């Protein structure tokens, strides 16, 4: 099957919410920024939640074009969370089981789907680490995976290429139904 026809499903932990991801991801990365770490700790503290952070403090994502993500069912459980009222990034949780589902950057043309929402055999390998300048003290990487202090040119090129392919559109996500209560 050609990669543009490939479809994978992202599920919340209990299965009440399902996202369909069509086509190959833009990129797969693990983010080490302080915002992702802070949000992950918040989500990990929710009732019945699973770990979000990897043992080294990174959050693994599958970046997917917005026009290739669809909520098959469970939209009523999707609630957004922002670190502050001014934050340009909203993270979306399935409140049925407190599973983080995706991150959306305001005005962005992609969604960063939490990689662990895909079934273990469906999870693409992480291609790079980003924002490693914010990694936890003492964390060292001892493998060949490219690691960048900020967003690399390669990372940005992949996002730009996807946006060009989309005709410079940034579709709205209208299936998130509310806000996560603090």
C-alpha cells in the first residue's frame, strides 16, 4: 500500500476515543522542551493516567498533517488544556481515561499526536530529538539518533514541505468539545 494511503488508528487507553491518521507522518520526534515536560507531569498526575514522559524526559510525537487526521468516535471526551491562557499550544486529552491524544500549535497545519496512542506495532520509530537544550540535568544521549538543541533545519523543512503540499492551508480542528478542568 502506498504511504499516502496508509491509515493508522490512535486510541485513548480505554478505547472510547479514536483518531484516524492517514498517510505517512511528517516527522516523528521526541520533544524535550520545558512546556512538554511541564504538561506531561500535569497529565501524569490525573486520576488513572499513564506515564507520558520517556525515562529521559522526552515526549514522543508523530506529527501528522491536520487534513489527514479525523476523529472516528469519542469527540465528546476530547478536552483541551493550555499551560496558560496566552499559550499558543493546546494539548488535547481524552477525559474518559485521561489519555493525552495530541498537541496543536495555534495556526499550525499539523497535529503532534502522542506516539503512545498508536498500537505498539503501529508506532513509527523516532527520527530525531528536538529542544534538547531543555532536557533534564544529567541526561546524556548515547545513541546515533540525531539530537538538536532547538528545532533543526531538517525538522522545519519537513513541516514546510507538508504545508506546501497542503496549499498553505491550516485546517481547523472542530471536534474538541471543551476545556480540561484544573
